[in-house]
C-alpha cells in the first residue's frame, strides 16, 4: 500500500523547519491517482502481489528504461498472469508512475527518519545515505525517465522529487548556519550527493559487477567518506584547472568538403540527442524533438540514423570517445594522482554542463543489442579501472587521502553524470564555474575542520 507521512508529527521541533514543502494535499493527490491503495489494505495477499510487481518493474526500469520494459516479462517474474497485471496497473506508463511514486515516498521516509535519528547534521546526512542504499526493503527506481510519463503524473513525480531535494538542501544549509558544514553551494552539494546515490544503483550493472548488500554497504561508506572528507590529503591543496573540454573535443571542419560537412551535421545531431536524452531519459525524448534541436525534420534524422536505437548507440559511442579523451588529457596534464583525478572530474563536469554533452550512463543499458551492450560495459569498466589507478597512485604518492580508492573512483562519477538531470537552462554559473564548485566539493568534502 502507498505510504504517506506527516513528517511534522514525526520530527522534533528543532528540525521541523526542514520540511516546509510537504502537506496533506500530496496525500490527497496521490490517493486520487492511486485508487487501489485503499483497497489493498483489506486484501493483504493482493498487497503483497502488488509490491512484488512493483519490485520487479523497478528492477526492469533501471535496467531497460521505463519505455522498454516488457509487461509480460514483469508479470511472469512477479508470479502474475498478464490479465491479473491489469488489475494493478492500466499500462506501462502507469506501472512506471507507481514505481516512481513509491521511490519518492521512500526518499521522503528516509529523510524524515535520518533527521529524527541523527544527533547532528553530518550524522543525519550519513543516515540518509545508508538508509537509501542499504535498507533491506523494496528496490528504488532511478528517476531518469520521468518525461516518459503523461501528465499529471509527470508533474506530480517532479514535484515530490523537488520537495525531497529541497529538504536535503535545507539540511545542508542548516549545517552551514550552525557551523557543522563548511560554506558550500547547497544546490550543487545536494545534487552531487543525489547523483552519487543514484549512480550507485546503476554502476554495478554498467561495470559488470555483482550488485548486492555488501556492494551497497561499501558504496554507502565510500559516498559518505567522499562527501564529508573529499580526496585531498592536504587541506591546503587546491586544484586549479587549465583544461578546456570544448577545445579538446572541437575539430576543425572544412565547410567546402561535402563529407566533412555531412559528418559535422551528424555530430550536431548526436550532440543534440545526447543533451536531450540526458535531460529527459532515453524514452522521454522523441526524434521530432531531437531534430528540432538542430533545425531539421525527423526525416532528416532518418537520413543519418536507421532508427532511435541506432541514434542511441551512436551517442554512446561518441560519449565513450569523449570520456577517453578526457582521461588521456588528465593523465598528460597532472603531476600526481590528485591532480589527474581532479582533472578528469573537471573535464567531465564541464562537458555534462555544456550544450552538447556526452551521453550519460543511465537506465536502458539492457534494452540495447547484446553485442553493443557488452562493448559499452567493457568501455565503462576500463574507464573505472583507469580512474581507480589514478586515485590509488594519489594515495601512494601522498596527494590523496587513504580511502577505498576503487569504490570512490566508482561512485564519484555520479556527481557529474547527474548534472544534466537537475541543471536548469538559465543556471547562473558557466560550465567551468560549475566544475570548479564540484571539484572543490570532492577535493575537501563538506565537513568542517
């Protein structure tokens, strides 16, 4: 059954100010869109089956994307017939909505309990990280394909998620005001933390690892360590970036060369598609919208790509090419493990905040053809191993703190991969300035020294 919480009741008075965005209207809206929730209270068996259905659907959404899940496969895995499935949900979009709604409610609950149980701000944030990743309950859907949902469900999930983000931001701001957290940009800090948490629910799949409780506990500990303490061994050491991601990926083009001009147009389409896929999810962006982004029709898009899957594959291929370019440039530029690790982070942040970013690693990997999927997993794993090697070299040369280098190299990617999901069009900071803020956060952490 759907869970709702009047958090002002369960929180002590001194922390209730962190919850200005939740009210009873959310409960009313959710019950209106979720009419079966009351019925399941008197039918425990049906409630159990419904939760099993949402569990399997959530796993499939994270693997295949909201628009590519198979209702037949989900029903079979949940022990339901196809006809019985329609007792619980009306269609694929309704199923995705219910999974996203349950995730938002779980995040609200995790924040409320963490705030209630923690004795200080840092403890509360640490409790929240641990509850989200290690609590033995239902799986959580990464909120990447919200634009796949129709209205008003899309707006509702966006609003519930916004309230949870605002609560986390308020928690960070409260820590700054009470001198428990150093002065940081709370929006960037909150979103970086959420990005690492969300990526940790996908990274095992993308890196060919085994997900499970031990992996989640290790990821939770690494995220907390990185968020609070950063990676720099010396608190006085700062990273000054001299690399420009745009210059690294821009190639000279002869406009009078037909082949080069055609190649440039295709790259523009790939860049526009990557940007839209990053913001709206692979299932939330249409070919019409992608073509409009560069001023061409859907027919022109089909001139360069066989179909949407072909376009997605080309976007990932370009993405991994750029990720390798950034890695090579960081290795060449840095003089120690810390500088190289931060250079990779800075370049990736710049790129994801730009107008033509690399395609982020996101839900939908298992919807791709097997051969290409395995190739992308191998490429992602290679990037992670190189990042781990740089960070471990920093530990060895004394420029980085002693830490779980392999896991921090893994979870830290979420800080830049999540950027397109929250960064508004009119954000006041430039891509290099956003990269500066994120690198400062991951250099020193937020804990006050």
